[in-house]
């Protein structure tokens, strides 16, 4: 801990290691690393690659020595917090068109940025009867529709 009364300066290195459940050793390569010189106090910007998620190991080292080092397990979550899927009606009959909308939100409940996903509709047996691939999730509310055949199987259909 830096003493702010003396306006100390420090060279801080942050390293992010994959899979916090695996044993850490000196040969483990970090997936992200940054080195910042801080005067008194400050915030360290740290870019985490998009493909990193789950529990990871964050290591902070002061002035490049192992004398002042801390290691913490943190959880990295994806950009999308929730995808809300809502049908326009609770019930549909064979021959009608199923209409629904989706909305993806981030952890601040704002629109996601630069995220893609897949939307599907499955019949009561779990067979996917309609699939939309590579949907851009950063466009707000998006509407979808699919007509049911006259011989559609009665039961609970799934949107996901």
C-alpha cells in the first residue's frame, strides 16, 4: 500500500492468467499484461481479451519485485448479461405466425456492443424448426416471426 502523504511513486504490473483452477507456475503465460507507473494513486486501465471468461488469476506486482505481490481469483463475465426473449402472444394455433422479439443487455442494462448470437424455435420434441445464426445483438429490440404449419404439433414450443 502506498502512503499518499509522501506522494510515493510505483511501477505496477498487472498480469491475468487463464483458468484459476489450474496450478500456477512460472512457465504459465499471462493472457493479458500491463505495466503502469503511478504517482501517489491512480486507476490502471487493463484490456482483457474478448475470448477470456470464467475464473482467472489476477496478479499485481509492485516495482517488479516479488517482495510486494498480490494474487486474486476474479471472474470475467461476457459482454452480454441477459438476452430477453418475449413472444407477442402466450398461445398460438397451427397455421398462425409466431411473432417474438429479443433484447440483449450488458451488465449496466444498456445495449450490448459488438456481440453476436443465435436465436431458435424448437417444437415440443426439442427439434429446432427455425434458427437465425449470427444475429447482431447490439441493435436494440429485434423482431422475428415464423409461420406454424397447419399440422404443427400441439404442446409447449421453445424460443431461445
